[in-house]
C-alpha cells in the first residue's frame, strides 16, 4: 500500500503534467476533510505526506487539561501522560490518528471528491499554460463527438469545442474526421471547454494563406484586408513590398495550386484575391472584380463611394443577393452605392428627379416609368391607369394613387412657377417707374422690361446650373 500511493502520485504527475507538490497537497487536503467528517469538524487536524514511507499521516492536536470535557479539543492529563510522560497541563499534544484506509466509506468518498476537484483545477492551469501562447494559431485535431450542434475536437492533450456558430455551414464532419481550425480563445477558468475554436473567423483565412504562401510568411506580400461569408465567398486584399513581386500571382500560385489548397480546406468557399490600393477609387475597381467599373465618385467626408457600372455589369457588380458589393464594402470599410450607367444618366435628368419627388416612386420604379416614356411629372399626370399597370409592380389602385400624387405635385410646381412669374413682373414694373438719371440705368431698365433671358440664363435671369458648373 505504501509503495502503491507513491507510484500513483508519480504516474499521475508524469502523465497529466501536474506539479507533484500540487498533487500531494490535494491528497493532504482530501484526507484532512475526510478525517474531520469522521471525527468532528472542531478537531485541530494536520495531515502530512511521508515521502520516505510513501504514506499519508494524520495528526490531531488537543489541549492537555486536568479533566477533559470536550473530547475533540481536550485530553486529560492522565491520558496525555500515557502518550508523552513529560507532558504538562496546558501543553498542545499531537497524536497520530488512523491511516486513510480506516476512515470509512463516506469519509473516503469525500476525500475522493476533493482530490478530483483539485486535479481538475490543476489540469485547467496546465492546459491554460500549454495553449495560452498558441491563441491565434491554426490547430489540428480529431472530431470526437457532437453536443447540441457543437463539435468536440480532440487535440491530443485535451478537448476543444467548435461551437455551431463557428462552423462552416455547407458541409458537416463526422466522428473520427481530422479537422483544422483557428484557436479563437483560451480561457483560464471555465466549467466547460477552455479552448474555443473557429472556422468562420476572418483570421482563419489569413492563417491558411500564411501557411500556403511563403511570400506572406516572409513579409514580402502583406494581407491588407479580409471579408468573408463563410462557406460561400470571400475577398482578400493583398499588396507587395517589392515591385517585382505580383501579390495576386503569389497568392494564386502555379496553376492556382496555392489558392486551391485554401479553397479545399474551406470546403469550396470561393475566394477573390484583389490588389490593395491606398486610392479608394482604384481600390474599389479591384474590390468589385470581376465586374467592370465605368466611374467612381468619392465622398471622403461620408466615407462613401458612388460606383457607376455598365448596364450589363450591374448584376455582376452587386452579386447574388448583394454578396459581391457587400463583401467589397466590408473589405474597404467604405459604404458603396452601385448604379448602372442608365440610372446614372436618368439621375442627371430634371424630369426624372421630378418623378422621384412623388411619394411612392423610388429609383427602381422611376427607371421603369422612364423606360415606358413617362419622363416627367407632367407626363405622369397625362397617363392612364392602363399605361401604368403594364408595369408589374403597379396595380389599378396604385396607378390611381400615383396619378393623383403627380397632379398634386404638378399643381404645386405650377403654383410656384406662377408666384415666381408674378414676382418677376412686379420687379419689372418697379424698375420701369424709376427715373432714368444715368445712361447705364436706362439700359438696365430696358433689359428688365424685356424679360428676355440671354443664352446661358434661365427665365429668372440667373445662370443655368449646368452651364455654371
């Protein structure tokens, strides 16, 4: 029995990586707890592991008194002299108690629980020390089991958890499969798994490229940005510190070998590799690939970009369910508004802008009305219900509402024009009654009375906005 305990301590500390002293302290604490359960909680008990004998020794200390009234804390002088002939009243006398094997079933169970608890605490510390410096790395393991959609991955020394929300949704693994994942978090104190993995993090994609592309590992090619919709599509922006190294070509590899290795690891996720640029206009040209861009307008104050693309490139630029432009926007950190050349031309039209002022008409509906030959508010007021219901999104009731709204809009515009004309007429009359004291004044009066705008002026005699620009 003596040799067995010592052998068990040595084996556990070696196999689990525990500090041997920690394990001994756990055993001493467990035996002390068990002894108090059997003999009383008020006893002054000390437990020591005898290294030479390989056994746990239990001692209780009691005060020496003339007549003991409390057996847990006191011992009579007569009984104490049998243990130590030189003892005196008032001394604290230590007495060795039974071995741990004689403490009883309940006490032994309590000791077992204490040892297990201390070992778990020690194991958590060991795991934390082992993996704390590996946080942010890619680790490899075996799929052990599934718990409520989460994967438990065996990393050899311990298990880690791959939560459901961090799994790529397109393909599932089965028990026994080898899997790689990004070590997202290492927790020091946790009742559940201390190691949290992820396969959906942007950093996982970055690490995979670092592993596949030597130029990235060496710092020649730098990853400037990443955006992902895990399992479907990703964009990664790269730049080169050396002019003779093509960053995109380095990431793609010979016949696409490097990027294909990453794609396979990500279960078929499509990856667009684009060239980074400090110029947002040039950057968005690259980020929206494979779509072509006709024009870019940059608003640095609002951190937004207006991108105009050919009509046949609009759906490609936006992508399925807006995926392409959404990923490009995340990649750049800018708001991107994509418009076709036709819509951009429409937006420059005064009549089109008038249509957009009518409640219920957005750019999509405005484009459809424009395509049907309804190019102004006045045109809309002259339209019939049948003219509008040709458009799929408009029924008869909606058509009536639009026509009435257009008439109201046209009335307001006509009223505003009439008020402006009246103001101009009043101003002209006032100018005509002023005395012509100087030739220059008379000439000015003649111009005001005629009310004929010159080339490049509108009816109010002001420069036309397009011309002024």
